[in-house]
């Protein structure tokens, strides 16, 4: 007997899978319908019914993961439940992909790339960690799409030689950051790759054309079009923490190894300060001081990058 689950409708956390959102109670941009006329009001949270559907989607996702854990990987039952998880959470991919609409890439391609991230997140998700799946999956989906734009899409033409060198410079930068616990200098990158400093600088400049437009981009003129962030509708508050985690992950490699580990234990394994102190063999007060110092360094690094 086929036990295929009934899929929930869309919600702010699981945005609508269809494009005809104008007459919906809540759309992928988080707008709520205004009465029978079907008008939408920017910034107004979705109706309670949409929140109920969101809760149903989360509950179904949890149920499917519970079922998946008892099935042998690769078995017909495992594939069926895995496919159901992908289908239930595809609206999350569309929600993320819509944030990159300004890049003028075919949305179908962006959704396809984001789906790869969703599948990777499903395969790596551990329900026992007590984290909601959308919270876990969001950075993976965003990262997959950003890699697609970084590696395949350019806002300006970059010579092939510079493109190939930029890939090497990017990899060397990551390796040296992990090795030294800080961002490497241009000279260190040049020495690592046996390139001239001028070549490395040219690669870094070329690499800027691979970056996706930031949602934080400010409005250029008072009488001009609003920034990207201002054009977004209502957003589920639970997603705010995901954005912060994604930013921290990017800046984390600039911290000393010990501080990296403490932040990972605190915010990715969700351990308390007492549990961290027991695991590392230091006092809770020392853990608290290290956390405070790490936050100060992260804030400083974020200001520099901004």
C-alpha cells in the first residue's frame, strides 16, 4: 500500500510552489491578501492559516525524517521518503532563489542549483540535534547558489587566464586562512602560488565580478529605486538567525582555532557555557570571556568587510 504523504500548502517558511500568488493568503514575498479584493499589503505578516500550514509542513518534515532514519539507505522505501522530503521543502528553495532574481539568471536554473543544496542538506541532516530542518538547510541552499554565481556567472567579462588564476587564489586564501588563523596577505598568497603580487591583485579584482548583489545594498539616490532589502515583503522572523549564522561561518575562519571551536560548540552544537567548559577543561568564566572576545573580533572583521 502506497503511504505517500499529503504535502502541505505554502507558508512564509515554505513559500508557495506556484507562481499565481496574487490571490493567495500568503505569497513567497510574504504579503497577506487584503480582503476579498485580493489586494496585497507589503509588510503585513501572512494570515494565521498560512502559519498553520507552516507548522504542518514542519511537522510533516519531522515525520518524514523519523521514517527515513529507520530505512536502509538506497532501498525503495528510503528513496520514496527522501523524494517526499525534497518535494515538501522545494518551496524553501524557491524562496531563497527569489532573492537572487536581480542577477538576471533564468530562475529555473537557480532553483535547480538550490535543489542540489537542499538534497545535500537532507542527506546530512541529523534530527537528534534539535534544530529545525529549514534552519539547517538554509545556509546550504544559499551557499550552493552563491557558488554557482561565483563559478559560472560574471557581471563583467573576465579573461580565461585570470579566471583560472582566481580559482587558485581563492583556494590558496582559504588554505592560508585556516593555517594561520587570519586572512593571508597578498604577498603570502603570491609566495604560495609562485605568482607575482601584481598577478594576485589582478585576480582579486577580477574575482569581485563573481559576487552576488548584497541584500544590504543601499539605495543609491533618495529619488531612486529602493534597495533590494526594502523591496522584500514580510519574512519569517525565525530566518533572521540563519542569516547571522551564515555570516558568522564566513567570518569564523579569521579567529584563532580555540575561539573557532568555542563558537562552533556554542552556536552549531548548541552547547551551554557549562558544557563547553567541561569539554575543554576550562572554567565557565574563561569560556564567557573567550566568547565576548570572539564577538568583538567578528564585529570588527564585519565592519572592515562592509
